[in-house]
C-alpha cells in the first residue's frame, strides 16, 4: 500500500509541466496550478492588503493575469517564485490604482534597522503573539504595511522594494522604520487591552 502511495506521488506533474500544458490550452492543468498555489497567493495578498475581501478579489486578478501570461514562464526560476513576484507586482499596482501612496512620500534619509522585539522570526512566536502581530500588521497604513511585509516577511531588500514601488531605498527604509515603531505601539496597546479584559 505504501509503495502505491509513493508511485501516485511520483506521477504528479511538476509546476513547469503543468505551466507548459496550461499554455497549450489544457484547462485541467491550469486548474491544478490554481489548486496548488491559491492559498499561498491569497495569504500574500491578505498580508499586504490587510483586507480579506480585497485579497480575494486580487487573488482572482492574479490568477486571471497568470492565465494570460502563463506562456511566458520559461522555467528559469521555480514556478512558485515567479508567481510570488507576479502577485507582489499585482498588489503594488492595485495599491497605486487606489492612490494609497500618500504615506510613502516621507522625507529621505537613513534610519537604523530596528526590529520589534520578539518578531524577528514569526514562526517561533507563540500562536497568541502571531495572532497579535497579524492583527497589528493589518492595522498599519497601506504604505507602511506593504514595506513591512515585503522587507520583514517576504525578505526583499530596500533596493528591490524601491524599484517595485517606484520610490527610493531611503523612502523604503524610512517607511519600514515607521512601520516597526507603529507596530510596537499597536502590540503594546493590544497587550494593555488584553490585561484589562
């Protein structure tokens, strides 16, 4: 029985194979790509936008865009990396369309890197703390939230963020610094509220 399960697993096509089949018009291959990657795309949209309804809409836009562009995937990187970049770009375009960049026009300048104590590695935080962090991230202004998610969660550097957002790396650093300060205050506020309840 165990050998049968291994054989079934081995028969699963790779993302590259599915992408090539989908580009050739295989609807079932595209549906499989959607099933494999929907949750990850939605989670990224939700983290960057902080709004479940907008994240759902944007997830659908990402997959519509993917459907139209899947033939351009050449397999030079992992499919998930390519889709991740496409998702980030789609969210950033959405934010630009909404004209929510007003928070991003801060003064230029270097700021020291500061990490909210205890959030250096979200996977090692207790579940209650992760929930508090997610809740606090959702309360950040869109510009701050975008830079925080791209830098501290997704791992992009300031130069990459600046290129994606059409700003300077100094602006990205400033936004990140302010996002971390605001997060610290939001988390402290949540802790005080929890202590009173």
